[in-house]
């Protein structure tokens, strides 16, 4: 219908500037409203939107650590959805943004249910951020170590999902015409908020005279490895974690963390997924540009893991 609002459903994935985007959009909410853009959320991901569309809410690690049982979580999520429904209905803006970096994890059926739930309020466009595989895996390992959830380096399978499986699923649910992929390497050059807004022809922060602050400051490689080991020995929720120890480990100096090169088998699997990613419009490195591990690196890494244990 004429004048139908557009709902930009920012699905993640995490480690593509999502926290910075959410923080800055919330910080400058009033100015954005004056430009016809309404951002939903308290600064971080809109609470419980991911959890509310899970068949089993205990799939979410944060739900498991919340101290609530499944019935209590479902009641909480229903309340949150009812509140969002009221806010979407009460005053519509030409552009409305919902951002939750966990939404890309939802199965296709749950994503379709979320799409249909939002559809009465406007045209729903899925927005998904992606980045080069090695950089994403390095950044995700670091984030999982910092959060306390990670005990091992991010696996190749998890990384490959972000540039092949998830984009294909999103296009399947929303259609090519209602999907937009945003490349993190482009966003870094001009700011994630500028890149997001420019992608839809909206006034960006520079035009509006706004500053974009950066969130999630990096930690060193030694800090990442130390935190992974600490998380294995002192899991979240165990009561054995010490905030001072965690802070000390995060502050360890050293070079930037890097996941390292890929094995021949991993590069072969990347080569299989590469044509699909390109057809979907993702601009990522070609397989022959991937750094390959030395021939005996796999044996060396297995020995190192054995010694570490």
C-alpha cells in the first residue's frame, strides 16, 4: 500500500559491528526520529526477540544462565513481544529498525514466523552483515573468550555458516528483493552506522553532524588464549569465576589475535561454498587467496592441544 513503512530487520551476524550500530543508533535515537527513522531497542539487541521465536528457549545460553525456567522465560518473552507490538502499532515511522545479532541463528521456520509477525506493520527487509572468514573467526574467538562463553577457538564450520549457510537461509525466507547484505570491510572505512543508513538512501551520521563511537575494544592474542583456558576451568555459572582475574587476563599485552591459516581440506570446503556466496552477492576472498597452513601444521596443532591438556 502507498506510504507503507519499511522495517529493517538487522539479523546480525555478530562481530560485524552490531554492538556499535545498536549503541550509536540508541544514543542518537531522537535525531534519527526527526529524519523519519525509529530505532527499537535499549542500546543493545532488542531484548528477547531471538528467544521469543525459539521452539526451545533453553537453546539460548543466556537463558540457561538467567536462573529462570522455560515457562518463566516464555512468559517473559510473550510480555516483551506484546510491548513491541504496541510500540510498532502506536506510531509508525517511514523507516523502523530492529536489531538483534542472534536472529541469524534462528532456523528458517522461525525466521519466517518472525517475518510474518512483523509483516502487518510494514515491508520487512532483512539486513545481514558479513566479513572475511578468517577475520570473522578471529574476532568471534576473541568475543567468546571475553564473554566467558568460549572455551575453544571458533571452528571452521561455524565460520563457514556465516558466509554461506546463513545468507542462503535468509534469502530463502525473505527473498532476494527483501534482503540486503552489508560488507563489514566497507563499513569499517566510513563507520557502521553511516554504511547502514547509506545503503537505504538515508541521511548518514556525517550528514546529520553525529559522531559514531566504537564498541568492543580488542584484546591481545595472549589474553584470548588465557581467557579460553580460564573459561574451561571456571565456567560461567559455576561460582568459581573472579572478576579481578578476568580483568587481569583481558589486560595481558601482546600482538593482535589471529585464528591463523587454513588447512587444505578447509580451503577445499570454502571453494565449494564460494560460488553460492558470490551468487548471493557477497564479496569475499577467492579460494586461491586463502592462506594455507604448512603441510605438517595439523599434526603440530594436535600435539600442541595434547600438551595443553
